[in-house]
């Protein structure tokens, strides 16, 4: 599941999960293991444009360390990727 810093309540998270059920995945690479980490994300134009320059951080499901990247790096890698590990991603702006 992809969690954004502006999501506050469980009901907002449930709505976000439903909306993102069949959507795009950001792809990041674990710096320690070299394994891919995918995270669901909205891919509509307005969402991508609004988040394009955002910093993201996530706890890696492979090495369990906190990694930092950018939305645009994950988006570009995700455009050619398929699959999901379901790592939570938190925007840090």
C-alpha cells in the first residue's frame, strides 16, 4: 500500500486503497540488496504532475532499512515495471 503524508484517517486510506487497486506502481531499488521494491501510486495526470518533484521514503521489505528517493525516479522506473512488493511509501516533501 502506498501511504501519503496527507492521508489522515482509516476511511481515507480505504478510499485510497480502492482507488489505487488497479493502478500504476512506482519502482525503487534497494540500495543494499539491489532488489526491486514496487509501490502502488495514482497515475492520473494531475496526481503525477502534483507529486513529480516530491521526495519519498520507504522502509524496504528486503533489508528493512529506510530508503530515500524521488517520485519521478520511481515513476520512470515503474513505467517499464510490472508487479508489486507492497512496500509502504511515505512522501516527505
